[in-house]
C-alpha cells in the first residue's frame, strides 16, 4: 500500500510545473497523511525553493501531526518562503510538540542569510500564536 501511495505522490508531483497542477495538488491532499513520507523525501531531495514551499503547503493542508517532522526540517531551509510556511504549519497544529519545535528554532538562530531580527520576530510571533491556540483548545504550554 505504501508503494502505491508513493507512486501516486510521484505521479502527482511530476505535474507540479504543468497545467494539471491544481488537480494534482488536490489529489495529493486527498491521499492524506499517508503521502507524508514521500513528500518528506522529495522535500529533502529538491533544490527548487518554490517546490519545497509547495510541499510544505501540501503538508500543512493535511492537518496532521505527522507533518511535524517535515515542518521541523523546513525551519532550517534558507528560503524564507519555505521556513515561513513551516511556521504557519506549526501554528496550525498547536501542540506541546509544535511549541517545542518553535522554542528550539529560536535558540538555533536563523537559516541561510536571514537576518536574526527578522527570524526572531517571525518565530516569536508564531510561538505566541501557537501557545494561544493551544490554550484555547484547553492545552497548556
């Protein structure tokens, strides 16, 4: 079953730069969290920042805690559109794990050539939003 899903993910990702991308995008989301291992692999292999940002957005749309490892990896991406997408994903999935990832990101510092002040501002805001969302759900952080 996992091989079939991986093959479907590959098929749909090949349409990324074509007219059929909108349909492929929705088909990838319909596969659900089972698509994440293949998406994580393609994220790690890609040198195209727009493609990596799209993979992060796909993971975000899955609304699954299984996306957390992909978001964690994306936080280290030099491209701001990728790490900002990861921040959005972590805010969308407020949990002790996502808050921990955001706290660690603040300690590690910015990826690539991102100015430290910009990084701290974005991550601190995401951390505050995640904490508020978790508290609203009755959790604590």
